[in-house]
C-alpha cells in the first residue's frame, strides 16, 4: 500500500503556499498545486516561486480560478488518490476589499465552496485544512484573541469572507463528515513575502530613503508570525486531523504583540539604514492590535512558534536585499 501523501494545495504561487509546497516536496509528498496567478501584486514574484517548485517531478501545477467550479473539477478528476487538501488560496488584502468587494466574495467564498465540493467526493481524503485569518476577530478588543471568542463584528469585507468560510466549513463537516481545520493566521512575514504587506513596504521605503508610512494610533501593534513557524503549524494540523465531522479552529500567531514603531526600528537595524517616519490616520478597515492566544493549539497540536521577531526580520532582510539586487529595483540606493 502506498503511504505517500498526495496533497492538493491551492494558492501555491502565494507566499505561504510556496513555502508549504517546498516543505512538503522536500519530505517526499506529492503536491498538486492550483493558483490563478492574478496580478494583485507582482506576477514576477509569483512566477519566481513557481519556477522553484517546478524543479520537482512530484509537483503538478494547474493555473485555474477557484471561482470556476467546473474548471477545477475537471482539473482534479484524474487525481483520485488525494489524501489531503490544504486550501490557502484567497484574494488577499484587507484594505483592497473596500474597492473590490465582489472579487473577494467570488475568490474567498465561492472558491472555498468549490474546494469543499471537490473534497466531499474524494474517496481517500484524510484531512481538509484551510486558511482563515486573524481578521475575523474584527472589532474585538479583549486580548489575547481566543478561538472561543464571538467573531460577529468584522471590520472589513475581507474579514467577513473569511468568517463565512469558517461557517460554511462547519456546515460541510456536519453534512458530509470529513474532518476540517481552519487556521487563523496572524500577520505572517518572511522571505518571499507579499509586497502589499506593511513590513515589505517598510523595507522598500527604508532602502529607497522614502518615508515609512505609519498610522498615528496609540497602542497600534501586531502579533507577527515568522513563515517557518506558520508552516510547522500548518503541517501539524495536516498530520493530526480531527475526528470525522470535526470542524476545528486554531490560532497560529507569534504570541507577542509588537508595537509597529518597534518593528520598524528592528527592520531598519537589520537593513542598516534609518527609517524616516511619516504619520497618517488609521483606516477604518484596520484594527488597533492583534494578539493570538495559543493555549488551544498548544494543547491539541503541541505547536508553538520558535522564531523571535528580530531573528525573523534578519532572515527577511537578507532575502529582500538579495532578491531586489538581482532585479535591479534598489541598485540606485547603493
């Protein structure tokens, strides 16, 4: 009997998806990757990630839109030996959801339903793991955020779509019985990250000598989580499914909220250049502070983060300078 894991991984050209695919391939799993490779941010970065994954013969890639359930079903029909689904694909970006709410509903809600529909007819499926977000905690102010907290006050359309995914998964777990695990990610950072994320934009500003745009809000802080820690959490959830019909939710965070100004200072130190701060009002889509309680995930999965913010930012800074030196983006600053 073949014990090899066969994993469908959506969002494989994305930040977390790329790192997870690389880990799974290295440990001997087969990965069937799906991504629409949209232009929300630099497609060149997505193609560079995919180029690395394509070096493995155990990697299969389909460029498809998850909102098109017929196209996804057709692509996956030959893969009846799938053991795991990790659904990470989503239209990212909290603030952008103000400008394009329909795009978020199509990608995040319809895309989630598409994968659940595929999952429920896969005969050997052992586990369905999907990405939720710390954004579901919305306007909650009682810190740290716990999985048992009420999450009915979203501050953005993006957050509302991720909470909708959790509720739809609850229904599918009840109706069809396959175990599901939703992971609420808290501000993931690291090499090969997303250029729309604040820490990435801060690095660009620091190296180019332009102002770092911060929000003038007392107590503004985030629970930053290094990418390697996120990957170990996703893998722990994959390899330890819940009972049939279970719909679990876990926080994956750094368990140490850091003031944004302190993070910028650390990043500037890692990059060896000063940060020039410019202040602007806090957008209505943004929450003041995040902090993940890890009691539940630690008890059930034995997971805790291992990487300090200083160490993680140092790893990111080294990659960032190397990547952008290679494409010439910051040569003018040297």
